[in-house]
């Protein structure tokens, strides 16, 4: 199976915060052949464990997150249309006139579209204003509330983007939904497979958290559960290249030195840069405007040195994200190189002991 095929498989899965089961099951199946055992935290994060017999070996936690952005049904209107609450950050401008999948509590799935106002209905008005997400109509074609309920639709049901994963014409890039953060899920699966025959100087715990998109919640649980020495988040960030901002697809993995919830420790920074240079990794510096699970993890368990191993992608948190295949390969090589070097001596150096 090619890298594109694997990307297509994981990005077309549908799973939002609190409803991560499809991705959890995918990851459990992917990890099982390459780990000693699979475990979880109390919120549903799932992790494969490769223990080390040396009692002095450090514990390294590598974590993606399973959830993508989407919605929950908040209300069924009398006319059968739906109102929603967002799970994760949405720009209202990209929500309207899109296809979604509604999944009921029983697991039945129905097509849904998000409403938009045709230009014909705006004539003689001052034009459309920026809508609030909670005011956008979601329409499954039900005649009224009673019919929607007869199909098993209730508040709390999920509404998730429906999108096909495709290659761009030059074969270098992919267009899909949910690269934030199916990128990380696939990175973890590839990491464990590629290191299967490698003796590591650490206990490696690798997997994925829940509910990152609604406040980095799963990272609190997993870091407290496993008490790692080092936490490596694996996540996708917005590319700003088409807008004249930093973060360019095709320029390699990211050295994320700052975001509003996390400042990279200087010894961790030096470790990242030295490892990238030694391994010939193509990288770019990145200051994030949003956060990752590293922002939550580094404050747990008495303080855990953390960082994010990432790539950037255009137009994230929408139906159509565009990202680069080679960036994934660079990030994967970088993550492998880091994990291989994280022995007790290196961990103590990062911690400043």
C-alpha cells in the first residue's frame, strides 16, 4: 500500500471529539504487531507500549490526537432542519454549502448539507453578514421534526465533513479533510512499524489522545497516566505561505519554537536542531498562533519537557486541506531520529540536570 493509499484510508475516517472510536480501532489494529501491549487512559486515548528492561531508561510519550473538527446536533427545528454546536475551531465562511455525514446514536448515517443564502435572496438587501456557526442551517431533507426523530436523529448526534481524498495533478500534494490530525495518527503507526526491529534506549509509549480540538483535554489524562520524561506531540499546523505568512508546504517539518500555550525549552530546542542537522532533515522554523497537546502535557506530572513534531497544511479546519507528501516523509524521519537518541543522558541534558 502506497503512502497516498494510507493517507486516504485514515483521512476518510470520521471521528470528532468524544466520538473517536473509528480512529481508535484503526490505530489499535495498526499498532498491535509492533508493541508489547496496548493500553489506554480513562478518557479513551490509546497507546502502544514498547518497554525497556533497564530501570534507568527514560519514558518517552509520543502522542497524536484522534479527533477532527466537526459538529454536534444541538436542536431539531420544527421544519426538520438542524442547528449545531462546533467541536473545534471553525471559520463560519467555510461551513456553508458543504456536504456532511450525520451519524445517529444507533450508528445510522445520513447525508446532510449546510445551508447557504442564494444571491437571488440577497437582492435589495445590504448583503450577507458573517454568520455565527450556531445560526447556520444543516439540512438532511427531513419534512419536519417528527420525521427527523423517526429516523433516530437526536441532539448530540455527530455531523462530520464528507470529503474524498485525492492527489493533486503534480502528484506531490494531497487534498483531503482531517489532515489535522490524521497526520499524527499515521505518523505514530509508521513510527512503530519502522522501529520494530530497532533496540531503543527508552520505554516508548506511542499512540493518540482524545479531544484535542476542544481544549487539549486528552493530553492531560495521558500525561498523568504515563508520567513520561519527555512528551512529543505529533500534530499539523496551518500553512500561511499563500498569504505571505510563515509555514510553507514542501519546506519540511516544523521546528515549533513558540505558540500561545507553549514556549520551547532551550535545551529541547538544541536537541531538535542538532538531531535534524545530523539526520539531514529539511526543516523550517514556526511560531504557532494556536496550540497543540504539548501545551497541556508540559504542565502535568511536575513538568514534562515537550515539543511538537509537525508539518503544515493549507486551509485546515475545513473540508479541503492541501498538504505535501514529502513533508510527511521528512517529519517521519525526524521523529524516528529523535526517539532513537532519547536515552537517559540526553533526557537529563534536556531537563537541565
